[in-house]
């Protein structure tokens, strides 16, 4: 795993983890990396200082806080939205597309769900009249 400091075309800075440098390049080329603040898909890597261990005898500095600790009002609002959605809907994971179709067709109980879908699958749901919307965060089960 590798952590990159990233910046979108609007100048918002953020960090994200990737399986490898090639994984980042592939995801970015397919438009699957976006800014968590504005949603821009124009994201690039920025300079980043390497994480180094302190030398013997030095005490290790405390690591930066976890990403779940909101740093500003927008992150606080996003964290509250995530908590509300997860509290009031069922996580159906990768079965989201099938379950959304079943609910829409009346073959499953009407309820709020959230899960994961590939972009082309989500577009197809929208084209077919199934009401869906992307969420600006990963489900808790996927976050490291």
C-alpha cells in the first residue's frame, strides 16, 4: 500500500491510499479518483515527504489524526451525513445493483439501502428509472 498526497484542479488537497503506483495511475486514467471536497475528477499527485522512523534515542512523534476525525465544518457535515445514512439504511455491499432493482420492481421490501456499484452499472440503473445517487464516502466496512 502507498499513500499519496493529492490535489484537484480546484486546489483542494487530500490524501488517499492505493495498492500501488500503477493502481493509482489506472484508477486516475479511468476517472475513478475524485476530490472528496468538490468531486472533481482532475486529480494529480503532489510532492510528499516520506514517512521516516526516528533514529535511536529519539521519541516518535504522534501520527496525524485518523481520517475519521473531521478537520473542518465540511468534513463534520460529511461525517454526520455518513452516520445518518449508515444508521437509517441497510448495507447490501456488492449486491447493491440487484437489490435496488428488486426493490424498484416490488420483489423486495421497500427500504433504504446503500452499497457498491461500478459506474457503468449505476448509470444503467439511472437509465432504467431506478432512483439512486452516489455517496461521497466509502462504507465503514471498506475503510481501513
